[in-house]
C-alpha cells in the first residue's frame, strides 16, 4: 500500500539518519506528533514524523495513569476569561493540576488561583494534559481549535468543551480532531453569577460523544464528570441536538428577555413588587455575561431563529389582543347596538 494513502496529511518522510530514536517496528498507524520507523520495500528503513513535532520520546501510546494518581487530572483550560477562571477555581480547589492558556495575559489571576498560566499554546500542549477544556467564546471556538498544536498533545487526550451551544462544538471536534482523541461535550448550565454560592442542584449537561473503550479512557472521562458531581450538580446526560432544542427555549429566551428589559433601563423603586424584583435580577444575571456569549447563542443554535420569530409574533399577538379590546370598548361607547352613532359628535 502506498504510504501516502495511510499517513496523515501533515506527515513528512525523513531519512533514517535524522530520527531522534530508532524504535522497534510495531504499529504502522502513525500517531500525529510521534515518529516510527518502518521498512521501505522491506530492506532499508525510514522514519515517519509528523511535521512540526516535538522530540520523539517513544512510539507507544502512553497509558493514562489515573489509578496511580488517584483521580487527580491535569486539566488545560483554553480560554481563561470569565467562565474559564470560574471553572478553574473549583478544579484547583479539588486538587486537580490546572494549566491555562488565553490570548490575554492572565498570569496574575492564574497565580492567585493556583493555576499555571502559559502564554504559548505549544508550551501548554507539551505538558501533555489529560484533559483539554475549550472555554473560549462560541464565536472564536473554531479559530482557536484550528490554531491549537494538537500534534504536541498525547494522542489520546480527552477534549471537553463548555460552550453554551452543543451541536456546533460537537461537529467541530468530530471534524477537526483525529480519531484517537476522546470527546466530551458539556454545558454547565450556570455561571459566575448564578453559581457564586456553590453549584449544588445546578444542572450540568453532558454528551459522551466519543470515549474509547479502554478502562483508562472511561475512567478519565468519569473522573472529569466527577468534579461536577462532587459539587452537587444535577448531572443530565443528553444528546447535543436535544440540548440545543431545549436550551433555545430556556436559555436564549431568558437572555433575550433580560436584554430587552435592559433596554428599558429599569430602576429599582421604593415600591418594588416581588415580580419586578425578579425582572431586575434577570437583567443583572443575563447582562453580566458578555454580548459575544449572547450573540453566539443566537448564531450557533439553529433553534434560536425560530424562537425569536415566535417571541416577536407573541408580542405582536399580545398587542393586537389589547388594542382589539380597547377598540371594542371605544366602539361600544361611540355606537348603539344598531351600529348608529347615539351621539352626533361634532353637532
Ligand atoms: P465569552 O465572551 O463567551 O468568552 C470569553 C473567552 O473567549 C475568553 O477566554 C476570551 O479570551 C476568549 N476569546 C474571545 N474571542 C477570542 C478570539 N478571537 N481568540 C481567542 N480567544 C477569544 O465569555 P465567558 O463567559 O468566559 O464564556 C466562555 C465560554 O463558556 C463560552 O463558550 C460560553 O458559551 C460558555 N459558558 C459560559 C457561561 C457563563 O455563565 N458565563 C456558562 C456556561 C458556559 P481572552 O479573555 O483571553 O480575550
């Protein structure tokens, strides 16, 4: 079989002399970021190495040693903004090793949380985290994922995302990640505002999109989910498609109403009712998230378009109902039951 048929597109053939370490011939599937030695026409040897690779240490996939380390994980958070920091605080508090990368320099914040901050994605990936958690804005997720030097990661890394829409990152991961990586799509349905007093009882949605069968991979996924379970989250296993359908109503609708109300510039008054207080809290809760997040909910959840149309229709319908009744009352006052005007207006 032609080598070019079985090798990933980022693979280069190097002369055997340039290899870092000649490894015994075993497996012919070339993991990205590693090198193996294969016989060429069964006589000489060549080293196959993915381009832009770190030094080759071993050709065998490294088994995860979760059980040796208890259930402590090495978690790399990509996107260390508002939500990434919020999650990292709890990961670190539970004793996991947390690394972070972001386009902004958050090294001071990271230090205060016990997180190792990297300003270079290559350096972070070379730390071989067990879990790589994508916590960037929905709008930037694809560009960030494409820019990650995934060839530097251990090839069975678990990729997790926490984006507030789910079908989009699922498809992105399946499209861009090599089949050896595990994929867990999640949505903690709370944030720094709603979860500031703890996560107990708050919903955590997850979909095990692709988790390898081996015990270590199953265990690693379990260990990650356990972080949220330990905090008392309500764990909900749900497909990404089902999430998006449901979330459009409960999440996009909530954010839209909150942002519409914000445009009215509502003020607290000495006679606030409970209902009005709820509206003020809604404005506070939704507008403390970035506009980019809200925009992502609209653009990347196909159900949101239908929902905003329905909302528009519902407001129009309600206005029509009110004005029709108002017109009815006016008409009754202006005309008698025969339709004639009882009062000659203007005479
Ligand atoms: P966000 O505005 O959705 O995202 C901010 C993050 O995205 C920051 O880490 C930021 O990096 C990064 N980012 C934005 N544009 C970027 C670009 N062009 N290139 C690289 N990085 C970029 O706010 P967030 O609240 O932190 O949310 C992060 C993710 O968590 C989102 O996907 C959101 O849907 C999800 N989520 C949020 C909540 C919540 O309550 N906030 C709850 C559940 C899930 P820098 O800071 O370095 O610029």
